[in-house]
C-alpha cells in the first residue's frame, strides 16, 4: 500500500528544507521587482502578521536565548520581507489607488476613516518602536555582548577547573565551551541586528511621506480628483499600509527586546511572570488601599476603582492563605521524609568511592587554585596529566584538590587511594632557592628541604630573587614546587594508579588500529589482569608503556614460551631495549654501569626461590647487608662525580637482584645484558662484591 500523497509531500519538504528556505528568500527579492495583485498582497500581508505573532510567542516560551539563536538572521529576513511588501503596496497605491482589502480595512476601520487620526496613531507607533523598544533592545544587546566577551576567559577557566577537578567530563566541558562561544556570537549578532529594525522604522516614515505626497499629486494631476479627495483617498491607504507594516514590526522588535533582556532560567516568560508576581502577596494590600483612596475622589469612576481594589485585596488574601498552606505541607513532608530516613538503613555506599589520587592543602594554599588571585595550579595539573600520558604512557584520572583544616596552613599532602603518602610545605609569596652545585652557600632565607629530592633549599622573598639568579641559584615558585613533587610522586606510584579499567581503555585504543593483535591475545586467554601485571612490573621500574603495541606484541610472542608474568615482563623489556637504554645513556651514547662480581652473581642465582609472588633471592642477612653497603659505597663515590649509574647483570639474576635492592635503593635501575641495545657503549664504573669474593 503506497503512503498518502500528503505525507510524501511533507517528507520531501523536510528533506529539501534548505532549498525551500533559499527559494523563499529569493522570492522576497522578486517581490521588489514583480508587481503583485491585491489578492496576493493580502495573502502576503497576512503571512507577515502571522510570522510576527509566532516570533513573539516563541520568545516568550524560550527558557534561554540560545534556544532561538536564529533570531538575528530571522530579523534581517523579516525586515527585508516588510520592505518588499511596502514597495509592492506602494506600487498598487500610487498606480491603482487601491492596495487590497487588508490595507483598506486598516485605513477605514482601525482608524475610523479619519486620516488625521491614522497619521497620529502611525506616528505614535513608530516613535514607540524607534525611540523606546528598538533603542533599548539595541543597548541591552550591546552591553550583553560586551559583558559576555569580557566574562568569557573567566568562564572558560572555570570550565577547565571543573574538568580538572573531575566534576564534569570532557564531553560536558567541550559542550559548555561551545555554548559559551554561541552565547557570545548571539549577543554580538543581536547588537548588529537591532540596527535593521531602526532602519526599518526610518524607512517606514519615509515611505509614508512619499506615498502621501506622490498619491496626492497623482490623484489630482492624473486621475482628475479634487485635492481633498486625493488627500482622503491616498492618505487613508498610505496610513493603512503603514499600520499593516509597523504593527508586525512592533511585534518583532518587542520580541527582540524580550529575548535579550531575559536571563537564562529553567522556565518560560509566562511561568516567570506568574511565579515572581505572586512571590510577595503582602504588597497587594497597600496597593488595594491606594487604589481605593483614588477611587473615592470626586469625579472618579467609583465602581471601577472600588471593584479593582476589592479584587486586589481578595487576591492577596488568597495568595497568603495558599502560601501558608504550602509551607505547612512542606514542613509535614520534611518531617515525614526525616522520619523515613531514620527508619531506613544508612546510605554508606558513597564511603566506598575512593579517589585514586587526591591532594589536600592547608587554607593558606587555597589561592594557588584560584585563577582570580593569580593561581595556576589547576592548569598545571592538566599539563601533568598530559605529560604522564606522553612520557610514561599512563592515563591519570582527574586529580581532586580539597582543603583540609587539620593540616598546617602551608602544608599539603598527597593521598593514594585514600592513604596519606607524602607531605610537603610551601610558603606562598616566596620562592624556593636551591644551589645546583651542592656547595654550602650563605643565603638570607628560611632554611628548608626540597620535598621532591630532599635537597637543601631556602625560602626567599621577591626582593632577593634577582641577586640569587645572578649567583646561579635555581629559583622556583610554590606551584612549581608542588607540581614537580606531584610529577615525581606519580612516576613513583604509577603502577598503583594503573587499574584494570585503565588497562581496558588502553587496550581498546590499541584495538582501534591493531585489532588482530588484541584478538590474538584474547584467543590465548590473556586476561586484562595478566596484561595489568606486566604493565605494572614495567611501570614499577619506570619503563614507559607508551608504545603499547610493542609491549602487547612481545607479550603475545612470549606466551608461546612461558605464561609466567616475570618471564613475560623480562621478554617485553628485551624488546624495549632501545627505549630503556635511552633513559640512562649520556649525550655520547655511553652507559655508566656497576657490575656484579661473578661469584656474587652465582651466589644470588643459587639462592633464588620461587614463590607465589615471583622469584626472590634468599640470602644470609650478613651477606645481604654487605651487598647493600657496597652498593651504597659505589653510588656515593659516583654521585660525587655527577654520575648516575645502573647495575648490569645476567638476565636470570636481574629481577631477583632488583627485588633485593628495591627497599634500600628504589631508584637504582637494574638492567640485564639482553636489555642493552645495539650501539650503546658500556663503561664500567665499579663492581659490587663482598668479603667472600
């Protein structure tokens, strides 16, 4: 059964609405050139009045200006449409001394056939539109555009702050920025569009004068009318034409004023009027009293004033009575809700939601998070997340910052999954000075310890800044100190921040470009938990996981040999040899290493025991202590030379030895011979041995 023809036409119109609108605009232009019959002119004038009524009602039912963002362009189109109608009606009035039934009705019925009254009414409407409504709406639009543009940077920073704090998602932040830009564009367009209405009002006055003078001349000279007949005929038609045009124009300009003067709210104009006018019912009683006194004056229409005063008093009494009733119902509802809450079990699920990473600050550090006071901490937190993604390949979720009155006013603490991990202290308004040479320097400041690396430092004032910079000291502000500390903290605990959800999101990204790789891993029963363990092992030793494709390919190859997580981790490290070595080589591609004595390696290899948590060396306490002391000795000697070495050993000893030294030297890199990439030159700087070797 074929669809009805009406539905088919409607569907076609929807599909080609852009062409239809373009054709209507071109039709408006053709109206200026092509003469119209009185019947067609009546139809188009009716459409003009209808459009004006629709537009003003739409503005009253919108809840925010952007819901009718097409209005500035529509204002231009309707203005052009009215001017085209003016030209068409002028052609009929001057050429045929008639312009259809609508213009004739406005000229005879609306103004009572008195052209003088019509001219006065037309003048008043034009003055109201031009002087009051259009000027006011234009000024409001101009100020609104200026204030919107001035407030845009602050609003954008507020959006960034909420996004960094995790209060909104990235999609919500992008949508708010787009809405903010559209709002600025809308008020700017309304500021310019108001000039169209001004020009339309001026053009209406000019057209009226031309039609009257031209009509009288044509009637008297061409059609043989007397001067009074010509004045009566053409003036009434001209005034009727002016009223037909200016009344829709008045509605459109009023709609523009309503749209730009309304603040964004959750209800339309009618609801706001009814709500806000009835919020203060007590004021109706004094108003009723004043109206009653005026009505009792002599020569006044007593019945009208007394009736209105009584209506106001009754309305005030009814509103107050209803308000008391609503307040009583609200109190009863709150009491009922409170009693139900006492009977219901306590809602404790919110206490199980723990942020992966959180910063708590004292009240003196709050200005660091406020952009209005020059604080840039929130913006820097966003850069930290980008830096961790680009350098380490990990996704750090939005970091929450909150104040804690239990902390010292200048203290801050980093919390990892709800646990306090490390503290620091800042002095706002001062700079942290550090001597990169490590020499004892006399500095006039507050002595402290740099929180990230534990270096000696001093808090100095702005006045001493230039002098210390000349002396070669490193100066950083409070935000930089906290951000540096946080960056190092994230790198240190990156493995604990990598949960299964984060691993799934990373794997999904790889699957978009390498679906075969992910499908192969899943077919080999490699779970997200297993991938997480491999990635955590890499991050624990600060190996970047940014190149996830290489990591997953190496994991897939290693699965065919052994499914042990430690084996898979070492297998991946061998495939990432170039990236690992690049972190520790100098500019000449030389790797400074500490070697293990062969006998010590044999002792460690013989003591390895396999546990559920991996392979660990089980050494005698005395031997383990000697190893730690020897490592400490060699590292202190090389640190004095400015060298940060790595330990190199055989592949089977590397991971157990790393676990042995992890508690005492967490930052000491341990590499195997298989992890040295081609072209890297090894320079032995020392050997770790014991008294037995």
